[in-house]
């Protein structure tokens, strides 16, 4: 042990007195100081360091921080624990109070409201307790609760007639306000929870920015009878009542959920033939009206819109066009019929009236009313898409009112006076119906036509002569129509055909009817049955002349034998005895410009019942035809020239000669039969053995050789020398030994590409022989035929393979392909030979066929 103090008790500390920097077993005199020379000291808070001496500052009344004091004893007259710092003194265990001589451990204890104090209130060995009064069910006041928490087991807070006032927010957790156990109730409005402020008052529900905030209404039977919810994710507010969400609010929009309704003026929906979701119900004028108003300094106004779409989803971005007759909207008028509200009195409906399209919506508007005794409306007025009006019943217009036909201008119908109807056009009266007469007036207002039932002096009138006839008058009787519908003109009166100018028929004299055109009398029909033609046409005996009685006429040669004579030459005979009694038309003579017996120049514009346009039709057997003498470039019984067709539509079939049907009654039946003679085509009858071949659509037929044995072309090629495996592009030759012959034009070859002389079905047969004559090992050989239809891209059409076993020095394989060549410029062939080992070659020989190919045309494509 060392000593520190005044001499002679001064001692020096040794290393043995210091363990881990702690001085132990050293007595320090009261007047001594510790001189530290080993380690440099630094002063902390409230200490002053002077030459390795630490002194407590006079202003430091206590130690403010000593770290953790786990052992030791507090000594001194009074030890104060100051809590005034930034923290608080926490005691993790109870104080153990020891014995002291004076003073109390605890100040006096006083019981507050609702508490009972028992035992000593001061002293050393104090034994005191506080208990809550039995009548006090809960703590009524504890002062200000500015720290800590009221936990779930705390119980109820009774505020009596006062209120709980919070100066801040109620933090996380639930605050439930209930009636007191003593039966204390809320105010007259049931306000158990009131936020009161002399200025603005509010309540905030704080949730996550993608969560919901709820205000929930519940009762003793239902946990959630209703709620008001705000969804922070999509910024919408919704309301729930009895499990339904009737209404949702979003930015600038309030909407009702599907299946919910909005009823104004009543507590339930009213049902007619259905239950509309929007209803305005009332008992007075104001509460039964709907107003649409627009306040704007412009010509536009409020509107009511109906929308119809065939898209089953509401405004999902897709569209489905409506169809003809789809309803676009209907206004219904319903009434109480003493039983229900389902009976309809009238409707106004709009429907599609035609085929709709983009920016094209033809629509009709139909007004319907229910007749007396009927249960449903029927159509009364229709305004169609062409703006034509169709009225089912009568149109009633008040007396003297006008029915305008030009949009309110100067053309109208109205009742000018009692039982007097006037029709005005262009501002002037054009017709008047009054009593039993009808007057038609001209532009000067004068009567130009009148129907009356008594004789008067009007400009023109129709007057019934008797019950069997009536007459037209023009200052006197002009025309009479009798009961047999005969029209009777007075004697010498004219029947005009040109508006009253110079073309007419009239009775020239007694029983003589004259025909006048352009004031020129053309013919007179007399009472003797004769017709006198004043210009070119005249009747003489039984002849009708067309050259004023000269030499061009039609006459009856004998009974039922009519002749037409031109220039004194009989040209045509029409006689029922011709054609062995079957009747016919005979061509007797004449000199047409082309030396033909019959010349037809008929133009057709309409078809017969079978939709057939025939320029000339011959029925039955013909007669003999005599050709005039002399030289002629062509002599034919029948010469047909193509029909000169002008058609705006489509002609399905056009032909110079069309044979509609073939007889079936004969032993041999033909559509066209040539009993003898050659058949000429394009100026040629061909040669012996040739056949007539079609040239295809819109092309001439031609005589061609029939070919030998049905095959037209056959060609062979062979390799003239051994050739390496792969595409065979060289050493090809046409065989020229042992009597070989090519049939028809040969197939061409260039660098291993084979081309065809004509289109058709070609059989290609390729035989490949491979070997080396010395190599005795197993091997195989493959033969390929490559084709192209575009002249560039080749693909394998067929492949055959053959193999051989040990000791064989060669092998042969054959493959074939049927190629439909439709274009000789693009349909080409290559040959490919393959052997397993490269030392084998494709065998070739200039004296015989080893590797070779044969092309044979089997027929036309």
C-alpha cells in the first residue's frame, strides 16, 4: 500500500498499486493531491484541470454525468436527483430504504377525489395505502394526461356532463363512445361524440395513399349497416347501405351503381311495365316537374339525348353499329287504370329507317296513341327518313287556319269561309271547292275548269246530261262520255294531238273522217269502206300503195296469200300454204346490195320471257333458195355475222350461232349435222388425218396433226463419261448408237439444266449407276430429280437409294417423277447423283446407256 500526503507520510505509487489504470489500496490524505505523471488527464464537464490536478468547479453543484453507477454508496447530507435535463431518472428496481436518524422517507400523502387514505401519512416506517371508493366506478380526473397510454384493460372514462377535450390528434387505435353505466345518455340528437370549435372544426381520417378511409354505422344486430368510404387509390368515395353500393362520387362525377335507382320525392320506386331507375315523384306541380335549362349568350339550348348501341359493354372503347328497325329511343305516357300503372296511353319513338353507316343514320319518328277501348298504342303519325309524313287517321285543322305545303310560305290549303276550301300556290288561288262544285283557276284568278251540278256560263264545266252520260262544255257542249265509255264529239269538231295546233282528226263531211297533220290532209276514210291517201299512200281495189298508186304496194294475190311488191317486182310472199301447209315467208326475188336472200337488221333492246336476245330466229323447215346468176364472192344458205352488242350490264353468253337444244326424237341426234362436204375453218378444210383443235378462250380453232400413237415427245440423255457425285452438270449427250430416235422436238440441256419443248404432263425417269470396279467394300448410291417452277429455286421432287454388300463394285438405282409443265421458261429440271464414298463415280459410257434419263410427254396440261 502506498501513501499520498505531506511528508513524512509521503509515498510514491508504484506499479503494484495500479491495476488496469485503477489506483487501489492507496490512502490519500485530506491535504494531498494526486500527481499524475504516467498519463495525461483531460477535464470533463464541471471539472477544471490544473497541472494534472482535477478540481470540481464551484458552480457545479452536482455531478451531471457519471456513466452507469452499478455499485457504491451515495453519501452526504442531501443527495438531489435532478430530472430537469433532457431525460428522466429511471429506476429499474425499488429503493431499499435504510435507517436514518431524522426526517421522513416520504412527504405527507393526501387522498384525492374517489380515493380513501389509510395508515400513517409520514414517518420512517410508513405503511400507507390508497384505495378507490366503492361508489367510484372509475377515475374521474387525473389531470393532464400528456404521456403514457390508456390500454385496453383501463375501462371506461366517465366525463359526466362534461366533455373530453383533445388538443391534438387521437393516435392509432380505436375510440369507442358508449352510454355510461349509470344510464347517462347523449343529447337530444344522439350526439355522443362532438367536435366543437368556435372557428372551423374538422376531423381527419389518416390512411395510406393507396388504402381506404371508412366511417361505419353499426347496431346491435349488424356490424356494418352502412359506411362511407374514400378510396385513396382511385380518389373515389362510395356509400354502402344494407350491402348495396347505391352511389359513388369521383372527381367531377356522381354516378349510381347498375341496378340501383334515384328516386326524388318518394321513398321507393314506382313500377309501370318496368321499374325505371330514375324517377321524380310528387303530388304537386313543382315536385313533379323536371327542368333542363341552359344560360348562355348564344342560340344553343339544353337538350335531352337518347343513345342506342349494339355493344353489350357500356362505353368500353369498342363500337357495334345499330341495324335497320332498331329502336333509338321512346317516350312513354303511362296512366293509372284502376289496377296498376302498366297501361300505356301514348308513345313517341325513333327507329333506324334504312341501312346505317358511319356518319349515316336514316331515322323515322313514330307517334302512337291508344284508341278508346284499346290496351296499347297504335301508330298515328310516321315521319320517315325521307321526311314523308304518313297519317293513320284524319287531320283536323281549326277553321280558317292554313295547312302550309312549303314550310310556311305562300302555298297552302285552308277553309276561307264555311264549307269553302281554297288551295293557294305561289300566293294565288288555284282551286276552290264549294258546295257541289270544283273550280280550277288560272294565274289571273279566272275559272279555267269547273265541275258543277247545274248549267251556268263558266269558262269550262263538266255537266251530267243524265244518269248515263255527262258532257264537257266550253260555251256549249264540247265532249260527251256515255255509259259505254264512248267519247262523242259534236259534228265538225276536231280531236287534236299536238295541243290544238295543226294535227287532228275531224269529220270532214257526212260519214267522211279526215286525218290532218301539219295542216296537210293525209287521208280520208269514207262511209263506203275506202281510204283515200292524199300523200304517197293510196288504196286501190285490194292494194295498199306506198308511192301514190304507182308500183310499190301490198296486196292479196289469192285467198290467204299476201304479196309485197317493190318496183313492180314481187319480193316477199306470206302464205299459209307454204312449207307443206305449215305456213311461211317466201323470198321471191330482188337485188340486195350483198346478193343475200334474207337480210336481217333488227336491233333488240328488251329480252323475251326467257331473257334471250335473238337477232334472227328460224322455226320449222326452210325452203329452197335460188341464187341470182352471175359471179358472187360468197354463196351461202345462211351467213351469220357477230351480233353488234351494246350492253351496260353483263352478257353471260354471246355467240354468232347458238344452238339452244338438241332433238331427242331421232335414232341419231346432233346439235350440228353436216350430211356431206368438207368443214372449213379460217379458210381451210385441213388435210387428211388432221383434227380440229381449240385455240382456247377468244382464240381461233385450227387444224393440227393428230400425232403418232398418242405420244408427241420422247427424249433420252446419257452420261458419256464417268462423272463425280453431285449435280450432274457435264458429260450429257443424246444417244447416237444402236438405232436411237427422238420423238418430236427434243428436250433441251445446258450445263445440266433440262428444258421442255412444250407444256404438258412429262414423265421423267432417271437411272444412276455408280462404282469404281476395284473397291470391294459396302457402299450405296442415291438418285435425285430436282425441279423448279420459277426458274430459280430448285427442290428435290423425288429420291431413290440402293446399296450393295462387300465384293460388289457397282450398283444401279432408278427414280421417276411426273412433272406438270405449265410454263416452259420457268419449269426446269436438274439431276443429282450421290455415292457413299467419294472414290465412287457416276458411271458413263458413250457407247451404251449407264447413267441416263428419259423424258416422255404423256399429254397436255
